C-alpha cells in the first residue's frame, strides 16, 4: 500500500512537533477516506488472518479467484467461459440473471456453477439456441451444477443444453423451464457412433416448454438419477437412434417422475427388428409416470427392438393407452404397478426371451399382457384380474402360467371342471381340457385329479388321444384318483414327452408308467373315456400345474 503526502526527513534532521503532527494528519486522513485500488499493489504479500468481525462485505470488480471466473464481471457469458482456463470454473453468483444465447464451451475440464435457482442463465429474446452448447471436437469433463436455466418461451426450437460427442458430462441440481426446443440433447459430433459417453444427470427438474425434456440419439453410458419432468409438450425422455450405428447403450434411469406429459413418458427404442448390442443394456427402476397423453413406457417396439432390458418397480396407473410396451431380445419386467390401462397393461409383442412376472395389470381395457408373436417368453405370477388375460396369438413357446385372471385360458393355478359327466356305455365322457402349446417346459409336473367318481366300470385318462392310464371304479361315491405327469425327454432325446409316475392315494392306477411322444410347442388335451356296461359318474376334475420339479 502506498501513502502519499508524508514529509521526508533529511539525514540528521530534527523530528520537530510540526513534522510529527503533519505525519499524523496524513495517516488519519488516509484511514478516514478508506483504502482504494490505487493504494494496493498486487500480489499482496502480507500473511496471517483477516478478521472481518462477523461483518458482511462485498468484493467488487474481482474477476478471477482460484481459477473461478465471476461471470457477473464480464460483458457476456461467452467472454466469461472463454476466460476460464482448463480446470477452471465459471460462477454465476446468487440473485444474478445473465442473458445469453448459443454460448459455446470450447475447452475440456470446465465447470459452470451457481448458488442455486437464483443463479440464472436466461436465453435472450427471439433466440435460436442452444442456450449452452459444447464443441464437436470431443471434449471431456464438463459440469453444470446448481443453476436455473430459463428458456423464457423465446424463439422457435431453441434448445437448452446441447452436449455433442462429450465424455464425462455431468448436470447436477439444475432447474430448467420454458424452452421452445429440447431441454437437454445428447448427440454425436456429426458422425454416428461418435457418441456422448459416461453422462450423469442427477436432480434435474424440467417444466413446461414446447418439445422433449431429454432427447438422445447417440450415447454410451448414461445414468439418470432423480429426474422430474412436468408438463412436457413432447416426451419426457426420448431416445431414438436414427441408425444402427448410433448407440443407445448402457442406460440406467432411476427415481424418475413424469407428470402431465403431452406425449410419451419414457421412450427408448432401437433401429431394427432384431435387437442388437448397439441398443442394449437398459434398466428402469422406481419410475413414476402419471397423466401422460401417450404411452407411459415404451422400451422398444415391433420394428425397433432393444436388447437386454429390465424394468423394475415402475408405476403408471390409469394410462390412456397401453401402460408399458416392451420389445426386446432378452429382458425382464418385474414388480410394476400398471393398473387400469385403457388398452393393454403390458404389450410385449415380438419380444424374445422376455420374463414378465409379479406385475399388477388388473382392470386393463384390453389384455392384461399382450404376448402376440413372442418367442420363448415367460409370463407368470401376474395380477390380470378383470382383463382379457394373456393374448397368445401366434406366439411360439410362450409359457403363461400362474397368472390371476387368466385361469380360463390356460392351466394357470388350477383348472376346475365341476360338471357332472355320466356314461352308461363305453365312450368319452365329454370332458376335455387343452393346455396351449408352449405352456409346459421340461421338468414341469402336472397333477390331474378325478374325484366324485361313482358307479362300476373302468375309466381311462387319455392324453393327446392316447391311453395314459386306467382306474377301476366301484360303488363308493366321492372316491378320488390322482395322476401325476412330468415333462421330460424321451430316451432318444428326440423331443418332449409326458410321463405318468405312480402317485395315487387310493392305489387305483392300474399301470405304473406311460410314455407318450409329444413336443413342448404343441398343445396337449386331456380326456376321460369310460369302459362299462353300467353307469359311471365323474363329478369334478382338476388339472394343476405344479411347476418345475
């Protein structure tokens, strides 16, 4: 600090009272008027603590501190970001609004951060956007955090944040509103496969606007944890690869809420009918979609399958279409609450090797689960009460069992026929029950119980038109005969068979084993035939699938 106006003494000059008083006057005047920028020369070399006595002070005119750029001290946000060195940061102070448009981040290792929703970057009027964008040269380690990004409804198709071909891109604690284009875009550098990679979006709140809240066409490695979307005109999340070269890969979406969307909730599709690695490894967990005008969840479709998909604990009540559509090569849908859909609860058309279990799809307007044209899928343990059950049309090797509300269509839980069948001469009783092809798997066990039997004669259980086992009736009413069937392979390994093992409490089975050649993709029909000259009555027949043993 330099102080002017002090009297200088010559060698051996006496320090008189006049000179001393002049020195005191100058010092007092300086401390009365304060220290200004002309009095300080940087860097300040003094060491020690500065005690502000718990008072509040504002530092004015400070542009850079520890590589942190104070954006409010620059004419434009572009200039502030351009001034940030690699490894530096740009700070938007609290209670500060900065107007900007098409601001480009051209260096790696840059953070733009604020102090919360009062740190605002607002798009300029009639802007074309994006508000913030990254260079296409393959940047890395860009962070946006603790900000409000305001689209103000300005311009047409003005994007909020456009991340292009970036590695390790992070957005945390960001509020976005009223953009006329997509709020967040993850895309490539103009060449398919030059994808964004290792992207993390957390605690993002998007509201209003004229398009999608998140649009992705090329990304490998994306975690979304805590994303709230309200009143989107487009999809809340739309991941649509334009070709098989674009990646939609290694995606985790957790703890997301979508409310009052104008289109679909979470939409992720592939680009072809096969389901390929480029569009694979996708998981949804604890997602909540309410009041969307379109499909709440679309994970692939019949022309654009995904691969290796899992949806767990997802929620979408009273949807205005199907609640969930999944088209994938391998996957699982489990523990989802999807009741009262206008159409199907879960549509898995064209899926391959998909396991759908433990979901609540009751009160759907059409099928609880639509399994049309599926291959090797398993649908089990779902609540399909008051729906059309499972649609099995043109499915191959579909295993649909133990679904509440689907008992009349298959051997789910227990098929019961309580009619009374009477034969007074040799012939079929008229009882017949068919298990659809693909329901049974190797290792399964079936139990057929014939009870309420009275009269004298011989009754034969027939499977697929072939005799399977007989029992002799007597005059005792309400007797019971049990047949147990296991599904295995024949000795030559040429196909599935049904085989009876001795399992009869009343020891009425006259044969110890039967083997019938049969393929698991074929339907199997049970019948009973009487051989008698008297009268035989069958009162109740049960067919139970016991599951794999």
